[in-house]
């Protein structure tokens, strides 16, 4: 399939076919680890000479390297090839109202350094405070990785709310002061010196769930995030549904029985723990408040609150009410429960929520708990950053 230079990348030309073969081989090396030339040829359908030419090109370009030999087999020992980890480095960040967590990884996905920076790291009123906080988190992670900013290829930042594609303003996140600038992305790209993607945190949790968690092999699912704030990520046909203003999945504001309407005009003016809607029923502060209403006076955490059977049953009823509204509109194959409330309630809470659906004239999606290890928002941001970097670095056309 390999050939001469040919054309400027016209589909079907040798140049394009080589680039397609290169990318297929690189993706295999990322997903399956070190492989021999013969294994790459078998998995891609390339002849031995073509596979050898391909590996020679990729090694010369600094995209692959040899990493030992296969031993214990008859005949000469075959060389193993792997993606060169230093071909690209990315940063992933998860933002909350208390601070920013940053991780730096090489192009293979191996995390090399992680840093947590609190909002008190930069004084309020400091010019460009948000950019300085982001830079401090990234620089801390880079230092632990032994890297400089110049080695980064890009960064993905997960935040509550969503960037309005028309205005560039971060909506639905008033509890993040300083993040509402219309030029936020440009400001952050300027301070880091790399392209920036700003993505909704729950959407990134869904990315992590689809790649590493309970939603693997599902193209149609909803992830419901019940934490300090409440939101959802809707994945249909394998694609995230964003909505006209980026607000698809902001179910925390969804009006429901027993919850006051979330008012105040612009929804971005409402705090996540105030107002009304679904958030006021199942958000972490409301779960603790509910426990105290039931007489569990010493409940200080969501886990302590949900240890009470009555509280757990009522939270399950509330969750099921909100989920029923989502399921009636979206009809997903799977609903994943994530966030502090779901994790604290665990399997007993999931079973109660599932039981609440019994007898309803609605589709019955499978209901699972998130099983992503670690911070799902940070994991999703890392997955997204790696996909962006690989699309750029692995393009050999």
C-alpha cells in the first residue's frame, strides 16, 4: 500500500494511504502496547516490507521507538516497537469552587505529575487571577513531571457550566468568580502558550465513563452527576449533546414537584446550592439538610446522611423522579449515577432508585453506578487532551 509522494493529499493517493497506515499503526501501539513488525503487519493487513517502511518512517519522525526484543521463540529475536512517550505532552485540569487540580501526561497517557492549587494561592483582586491559578496548577504538575511549559501540546480544562458558543461566556457557573470573561479561552491560551479546550465537567465525566468505566460499549447513555451541583451528560449515537447555548444536561435547574422553581432571570446568576429545581432536591448540601430534617443531627457528610434508611429512601425517590423526566425525553439504553451522592449511597441507593421505576409507563434503561477510578472529570479531560494531541502529532500526511 505504500508508494511515492504523489499529489497533495488527494484521497487514494500513495501519500494519503501512507498516512492512513501510519495512523492505524500508531493507534494499535497506543491501545495494545509494544508490538513486533510482524504483529503490526498482521493487525493492519500490511506486507512485511510495507510494515518495515512504515516503522522506519515513524521512528525517523520520533513517533515510535524500539523497546527490547521478544525472546523465547525459535529463530531470531524480533524487535518490539512502542509509541515514543515524548512525542507529545498534554495537561488536563479539573476546576471546582475550592481550587484546580492539574495533571500532565505523555502521549501514551501515562500521568507524570499532578498538582492541586487552592483558590487562596492567588489573592482576590489580583489582575488575571484566574489565568494565574491555572498557570500555577499546570506549572506545579510540570515541575513534578520534570518538564517545561514549552513541551506541552495542549490542555483541556473541565469546569462546571458550559461555554456559550455564541458569546464565549461560561454560563451556569456563578460560583466560579473570574471565569466569566468573554475572552477566557484566549487569556488561558496566552498564559500557557498552547491551545486550550474548555469543557463542561460532567461531559468530561461521561467521556471517562465511556472509555474507562460503566458506559464502555454504550453509544446511547446519560450520566447523572449528583454532587455539590447536579447535572447530566447526554450521549446519543456516541456524540455528546451540547445544545444551542452549551446548556444541554443542566438538569439541576429542571423544575420538579416539591422543588421551587429556579428563578432569577439569567440562570448563570443562580448558585448551585440555592434556588430550586432538581439540584435543590438531590445536591449534596440538600441531602445533608434532609438528614437533619429527619432528626439525624450529627450528619455532617453525605455518606453519614445516606447511612440512614429513611434518608436514603427519600433521596432515591427524588433521584428517580428526576431520572424519569430525563428518560421520558431521551430514552437512553443506560443511566450512570456519578458524583458524591451516588458514590456515598452506593449499591443500596442504586437498587432503591431502580425499584422506583417499577410499574412506570416509561422505558427502563439499565442503571449503573460509576466505576471510574479516581477523579472522573480529570480522567475525561486527560482522554480529551490526548485525543486532540494524537490527532495533531500522529498526522503524517
